[in-house]
C-alpha cells in the first residue's frame, strides 16, 4: 500500500507542479486563507439558531474532505521505509564522533564563507536566489541511488510565502504544500537560513515526509554543491545541528568551537540571534507546541530534536 501511495504521490506532484508552478505567487497560501475564512464564517454562523446545524455540518464536511485529501496526497508517506535502514552503517549517535565532525564542518564553513557575498555590514547575503534554486533542482537528480530513487522533476516551484510576517513570529522557516506541490519559504529570514531551508522543502517535494529525513536529503543536496551560497548555508546548518547535539554533554566544547568561528561567521551568527530574539513571543511558543504535536502524530520526534538527523549524518559520514 505504501508503494502505491509513493507512485500516486509522483503522479499528483507532477500534475500539481505543471498546474501551479508558473503562478508567480503562492497559490497554496491563497488556498489555506480561503479555507480559514470559510471555517471562520461557519463558526460564526453556528451561533445563529436558524443555521447552526447546517453550518456545523458544512464545516465538518470540509474538514473531513481536507484531512482525507491530505492523507492521500501526503500523510501516507510518513510510513515509508526510514532512510536509516538504507544506510550500510546503523550505529547509535556518538558524541565523540560528533565532535570530530563538528571541527571538520567548522573548517569547511570558514573556507566557504570566504567565497560568498556580504552586505555593507559584513553579513552573508544570497546574491542570486534563482541560481540557488536551480542548483537545488540539479542536485536532486544526483542523490545517491541507495538513498533516493525518487524522480526529480526539475520544475521550479519555490515560492516566498505571503505569510512571511506571521512566519517570522512562529519559528516556521518554510513549509511544503501537498495540495499544490509548492515549496514555501519565509523571505524575511536571515540569508544563512534561506538556501538550506529551500533545499529542505525541496526534499519534501521529492517525497520525503519526515522532517529530519528532509534535513538529511537537504544536506545531501547542498553539501557537494558547487554553488558556494547553498554549500555555506548547508555547512552552517550542519555545524549548528552538531553543536546542538553536543551541547548537553559537553557545553565547554561547544563554547570553544563558537570562539573559533571566523569573524565573518560570528557576524552571521549574531545577526541570526538578533532576528530570533526580535521575533520571540507567544506565537513562537504556540506554534512550537502545536508543531511538536503534529510531528508526534505523524510518527516523528518533536521539532527541536536533532538526534535522528545526527544519526543519519554520522552513519553517512566517515568519522
């Protein structure tokens, strides 16, 4: 049955990309907005005696159709064979190995950072996002065959979300819309996050549903790229993930690595931290909580858990 849904996903994805990719704005955002307005209207009408039952029935029908369609288009992909079972090595994450890899990626970040463009304040910026997106699509077709046999359509369906202002206050970097096959990203993010976020969302476009597996596929897409912007964003994400994994066991090691950041990397890190602090609040807490519930309901660990990505990374990399 899962193989059937994988095949069905490839078909509906191709059709949806042909239909929606040429639209210059996010059609998926419009779809969600329309659904939200309809549900709000139905809830308001429920308070009126004459139309209460009818409005409630309409709302429940729409919710059920929406949820059923979601499961057919996307939800069943959470039951695919985990990537970890496709790797030759399946060892438990090891902090000592993670430290070795963190130092390796620190050196990589330092070197790649020298190759990218920065603004007048010395902060990394993406010079040409379309080129980055084109490179992501190109790298999709070069993924290791033992890990991915999924079809790369090479159709550019990356869209900046119209909800970018709200997303900045929720901690959501981007999302994949299974109803339109669009990869949404928050265009207000610090540029260090945008290329890898795009690679992550493109992994969902390929059909990898689990969040940490999408991180790993995004890592494979970006790490060997000849585009320095995509490669730096990927290396930087990988380094941060490794440090987040290590910090509980050895905070002093993490502090020592942060001190070894190049001056340019320190500027990028300070800008990211300032952005996060500026947008922290109740919405961030609420969406973090609800996103964790969503992930756990789909056979995944919570949003803040890095262990599965690190598990995949350490078993893939030779340390």
